[in-house]
C-alpha cells in the first residue's frame, strides 16, 4: 500500500559527521512535553480522523534506519509498535521528520492501513512498487531524507503527539534500536541509554531487525534477568522443555486476525525471557522481552493470542502474551525458539473452522508432536463457541502412543505378558443348557500382573480371530481367572457368574484348538479331541502351566454346577481332578 503523497522534493544526502559507534543515540523527551511542543496540525481535516482517540504511548517508535550505506534514497525506514491489545487504524496518522529542535518539519499523512495488536510495523521511503516484503507501508519521498547527524521522528494525530524520539550520530549501515530487553514503551524510549546500534544483518550491508523484536542493548546481560530487584542468571529453556501443544488457525466465531491463538506446554520450571515465536524458523515475529524474570512452571500452558480483548477474540481466557503471529488455515507452520536456538516446530496441511489442533496429552514431546496422527480436533467449547482448551491441558484424543495404555485418559507404560504369564485353564466348547453360540466360554489363569491390550485369540495364533483393543489399560492381576464368553448376558449365556470379555471366537466340540498370543508370538495353546455335553474341560490346579496343560491327563470334566445347570468353575479356581 502507499500513502498520500505530495510533490516530491529534491533529495540530497545530509551532511555526516565522522561516525563512531556510540550507544548515546537518543535524547530524552518526555511525553508530557511532546503535546505542548508540537503544533496542532490535525489528522484528518474535513475527511475525519481514523486515528482519532489514540492516546500518547499507544504507538511507539521502536527502530529507525536513517543512514544506509551509499545513497539514502529509497532505503530509509523506521518501525513502530502497537502497544495496545487491539488493532489500530492508521489512516490520517501523521509521520513527522524534523530537526532535533522540532524545526524544519516534513509530514506524511498516512492512507488506510492497520497495525495489529502487539505488532511491529515498518514504514519505508521506497516506492511501493519495489518495497521489500518486510516493509508494511511506504511514505515514499514525502519526508525527504532522514537526518543522519541528528534529528527527530514523531507520530501525531489530531494534534496529539503519540510518540517522539530524538536521535543523533546514526552509524552508517546500522539501525538505531530501542532495547529489545523490554516491550517497546513510549516513556522508556525517551531514555538515552535504552537505544543502541543494530548488529544483526537483515540484508547485505544493512543491520537491523525490521518488523521483529530488537536486540538487547547494553545493561543486564541477555542471560540474566531481575527477580525482586536482584539480578540473577536466567533459567533458559532447553530442547524438550517447551512443546507446542495446541493452536487455532481458523476460528469461526470471530475473524482470524482477532481470534487466532496458540499454546506452549511447559515441562520444567524456567524463564520465558528471550523466547521467540513465528512461522518460519529464523524469522521471529514476537520475542518475550523484559528485564524482569518471566517465570513459567512445569505444567503451565502459555497462551499466545492475536488479541487480548475478550470481547473480540472469541472469549479467550486472558493470554499470557499478545503476539501478532498469523496462522495459515492450510499448509501452516509455527515454531518456538530461544535466542536463535530452535526448540519446537509444528506444521499442518489443513484445519477445521472453529476447532483447534490439539495434541494428545500423552504426546507432549517436541518430536512426538511431529506426527499428525497424535493430534485431534479441539473438543471442549470455550468463549463464544469455538472448540479448544486455550491455556489448559488438552483432553485425550484417544490416541495411544506405542508401548502405552491409558489410565483415566493418561498414558502409562504397558505391561505386556510374556510366556508363562497366562495359562488357558478351562474351556466350555459344548454347553447343554443353552446353544453353543450363546453359552461357549473359556478361561485364562493369570500368574503375573499384566495388561491384556493387544492380546490375540484364535485357533491358530498365526491367524487370530480376535485382538483385544488398545486404549484404556486392560489390567489383570496375578491369581485371577479371566472369562471370555460368546455372550455377555447371564440370562442367555447359561447363567455365567461373570464375563470379563466378549469374544467372537467359536469353539468346536471335537478336534478343537485354542491359542492366545501377543504380537504373533504364542503365549499358550491347548487342543482336545472330544468334549462332554454340559461340562467344561477343566485343568487341574496342580498343573497351571503353559507346558503342563499340553498333557490331556491333566484335564478332566468340570464338576461344579453353575447358572442354568452346566458344570464348570468359570472365573474361579478349578477343583482338583478326581
């Protein structure tokens, strides 16, 4: 976009003094004096004032590039910051360049443009047709050349000066930056020592951070912060400490620019100072900046939102940080880093309107969250009616990581049975009280506490007829006898006292086999040549062993009457064989 332009005035390079690196670049200028020192030039005239109602400090000058290497024409720029939690319309805002004493003003009145909440916005002197991607708006030649030796920049609307800085001794090829150790502030940027020369290149022969958080200036070390007024070493996050756990690219109840948010799970007590977020690693859109230590605790979920206004952001809980980090609905990406070190990144190919992408709580790991199968749609409604759990733990996606099962939705290591842990101890292939399809059952004796998730059942373990599901842990304890039956209802299954699992596996009356295994490995198998109608095949309790139950001499007919009159001891220890 371009601003309204007046007739271009001839450009010439301002006289430079001999340059030397100096951090004394900005002269203090209190906000109270600003309003009095500037004239009453309006910000809209007869056309009205889109920026009317702004207060001093709502917009902050945070960086300026007055002295490019070589010619200045079309290369100068400066950056402003929206210090509020709402987007600001910039139409009719006046950009004012002048000498340090305020004389020799040149003014550009802005055309329509919007700066998002808590966002940086770069204004450049180049033609709109050739502006680089990182420039948000061009004032072209309206301000003439920014003075290199000393000068001032101001933001003015309706006679109200929102911010003004005085600068001097611009180092060639380097921007002047307000200290990145804190969020830009229109009072703090009056302090001489809070500004310094940029050292980070953004293009060849040019140093600065246009459109992003600034570097830390001299003062407290970037590895330190203040707690209760005392400087201490910062507890920096390391790989694995922070995990992107939820994000909302496509809210349905409000616009994307108002309602987008994302969340980072904290796995260790640490400080968030220096944390960087954005879409593409290396291109920081927001940096957590403060001289004070910003502590986060293990178990916290840190919420970043495009807007902090609950009335317009879809009813989010109060975000920890307002950050203008946009999210694409398709083919999107987010990253989190600390002082340039990448800690986590997620990508997505699509999203559903009104539903967050929520990471399964059992997969809070910066490697695990690379797997799209470990994410699901947000389930819980919040605020105006979109779905997600911003700033809180996610509900389970019902996804179980390999080697895990769930206890009340929380994953734990699965205890997989091995040979000797499970013994087939009783089989009823030929009930008399009810039909075989309703009354067949078998029993497995448990010799060690294990989980039956993934247990395979069949006549041949190489071709299982049934596999018990993953998910909630199917824990069985040593000494128990687990009943698998064709029917769950006592009224129709011959009066079984209990059924632990319903099975689809049918049993044959003669020349039958039964096998149980895990992952294709046999745990136990039995066979029989014949069966007695109405009586189970019962293993003698003295031979509860997956080898000894291969001997038919260790089996006998069931002896205890149960339910509708058949004989056996389903779910209980067998009596000794006669």
